[in-house]
C-alpha cells in the first residue's frame, strides 16, 4: 500500500512577520494555517506527515499537533539546524540561518520512503490543490526522477503589504515545466505587479504568470539529486553569510539534464499566506468565510 507523505517546511523564523507565523492562530478556535493543510491532506489520502522544524520549537509543535493527529496520520519530526551539513565545509561563524528550502528537505531524507509532497507551513493552498496533486503523485514511478507541482496565478499569490518571493514558471504546451527562476522580490505597485532584477530595476510581470508556491510532488529519487547538488552548493558557497539552497534549483537541474519531467497542475484558487503581520486579518477573514460556507467544519479536529 502506498504511504504518500506530506512534508511541511516549518523551520522559518518569520523575520518579516515578527514571530513564529507557522504557530500563529488564524481562527477563533485556534487553527493555524498548518491545521488546514493537514486537514486537506488527510482528506485527500496522505498517510504520513513530516514536520521540518527548528530544534528550539519542536516541543511547541508536538504540543500543538500530536494529540489532534493521533490515529489520523503518522507523524515524524526532523530538525533543520545550521550545523546539519556534510563535514569538512567551512562556515562563517557570523552566519545565523540554515541553508534554505533545499537544505530543509534534505534533513528529512531518512524518514521519507515513498512519493511525497512538499508545502510551506505558512501558505494556505486550498483543498482542491491537495486532491489534484495526490492523483498525479500516484502516477509517478517511484524509481523515476519525474515530478509534479501545483502552479498558481501570480496575481492570486501577492501580499498587499510588501514584497514576496515566488518561483516564476515557464510551461510548455504539454503542461510540463521547462524552466523555473526564483524571483526574490515581487511586489504590487499602483495596481501592477513588478519584480526586481539583479540591478534593482523594476520589470512588470503579467498577472497570469504561473508561479510556484513550493507545492511540489516528488519521488524518493529526488532526494538523491538534492544531496548531490547540496554538496556542490556547499563547495562553492559555504562561507557566505546569507546564501540559500532552493528546491527549485534542483528541480531545474533535473529538467535541464533531461533526467525527469515536471507535470504542472494549474490551480485557480486564491492563495492565502502570512508574509507580514498585516496579512493576518486577510487570512482570518478568509478562514471565517470558508467555515461559514461549510467548506470546513467549525472544529477541524474532534
């Protein structure tokens, strides 16, 4: 029997948000955004969840989720820390943060043994996205490097309160990803959407651009490529203070080397997330509306 796994990236410190946003409550009964992702994943048929957290917060996560998930889904925790890297690489003593989403996923390598999806702990993706991706995930040969992802329309993933990072996706007529470029500064200005290039120039983007919100479907073979690429990354950049190793970088390497393909599943759903503290009222209002419309029960966990 397949034991498809949900991997939740929840080790971020929320510097722009001003706190641990993954644990912040978004409803009157104390739901976090992760609660909705878990509810949707269990409903879609996922059998295991792996939380990637920081060691200093693991007790908070256990207290929040262990009891409510007991008997509903298998639960694992792994910790992403700055020093969880292959031995022999010099690290600047002034570096404070771990090495990004690719590094986070890599620390979970030993507890993933079936096809799996990766999501951000602070993004609300919609039930439709989980139901869509598990169908495609079940088609992926476990021994292949093929992948899938849910892509969103850019204009439905923008914060009104500042800039965001998104992976800009280029998709062919077969709905396969041909390239993905991490855009680390995208913002809405005067009703239009712009990204900054390397020279800080503003370049307008089409509102219907397909972007990645880190909603990926992978086989265990992806983790082998992740490990190889991380070693290469550390050889070049381990001494840097703020360099990050991103999941899309490895995805792109697999695509460009023709090892595997990525099926892009398009979602028209409105994304909700908390990049800034000012985003919270928007999310709480959306959650209230979804519950009033009976999309979710008032109490997710009985």
